[in-house]
């Protein structure tokens, strides 16, 4: 009788532990991809004011994510290198947005670049808790990194 009551609780705890552990490991890869993309953007000249993100930046992000078996679904590049701050993006396979300016303001002094990388949560961890009511299929995880632009 105790087994019938305890087994579902143990299965939920086990599934949550596995899901959370895999998620934490892949969040570190997402953070690293964002930093590598920002580093590549900080060394890229000229940066576009419209259109897509330069290929060397997206290649750097994709290469880092591929080491963990992940794929970005949206990437944003914000910069103020050519004047006022502009945002260019690539991807669009998910609903994602750059950080809210009120919560993470863009620097006003100097020339900066910010790269935001978005990944679907189901790419980062299996959806093990869906049968228990915690569905992550429509969720997106994002990380933004800001670097000073190094170009002339």
C-alpha cells in the first residue's frame, strides 16, 4: 500500500531532478554562446543598422550551441556604434524579445554591443513533467551579454 502512494511522488521527484539538472547545464552553454556572440560583435566592423546579423557573429553563436546539441531560435544584436541604439535580429523560429530597456538599460556612454540569444526550453531539457501538468513546450530561455565595442 505504501508503495502505491510513494511511487508517484518518487517518480515526480526523479523527473524534476533530471529535468532541472539538464536545464542548469544547458543554461551555462546558452550564457557562453551569448558571451561569444557579444565578443564577436564587439570585434566586428562595420555593424549593420538594418537587415540581418553578420554571419561571423551567428556562426560563433551556433558553433558554441552545437557543442551542447542546442540550436538558437532567435538572436538579437543591439548596438550604438553608428549613432543611436539600433536592434537587428535573425531567426524567428520562436517568440522572443530583447531585454526590456527598463530592466536592463543599454549603456548611454561609449559604444556598446549587446547580443541576446534565445533557445526553446524543450531543446535544453526533456519535457518529463508534462504528464504531471508542468508543460514547457511553449517556453523560451534567453540570455543577453553586453560588451564594449573595440572597433575604430
